[in-house]
């Protein structure tokens, strides 16, 4: 009886934890290929011949960092061709969610 109870508790724990294991953050490194109000396109260099770079959704909760400074999308002035690092939340059967966009600091004038 004790072993059956332990097995049931362990099985229930695995069922609860499994979705969390499948859902995780991934880092995308590349250059900005396109930018719009609600999405950013990143060229990673891993695209197959003829394949377009991937678009990643941006929402108001997406944290945008230029150097060490947090900025709004409009203040960040993201330019095509500049290096970018995205932190994206990946969960199976759910669209990718961009959590953070990291851009290099602009040289001071």
C-alpha cells in the first residue's frame, strides 16, 4: 500500500512538473532584419537558402535594453543590421513570446 501511494504521488508530481520542463527560455543571437511595432525579425545565419529570417512578437511587457538602459521600443531606435540578442519563452503548441531584447549601447556624443 505504501509503495502504491508513493508511486501515485511521484506520478502526480511528474504530471505537474512536465509542462514546466517543456517550457523554457531560449536565447536568439543575430542581426535585426526587420522591425515593426509588434514584431522584430532576426537573421541568425542559420537560415536555409531561400528561407526568410524569423519574426518574433513584441508586446508591451517585452523588456528592451540598449546597453544597460531600459527603453521603450520607440526610444530604442532599433535599426536594421544592428546586432541583437533576444530572450524568448518557448512552450510547445504556444506562439513564441519575446521576453527581452538586448541591443548594444549607442556611442555617446
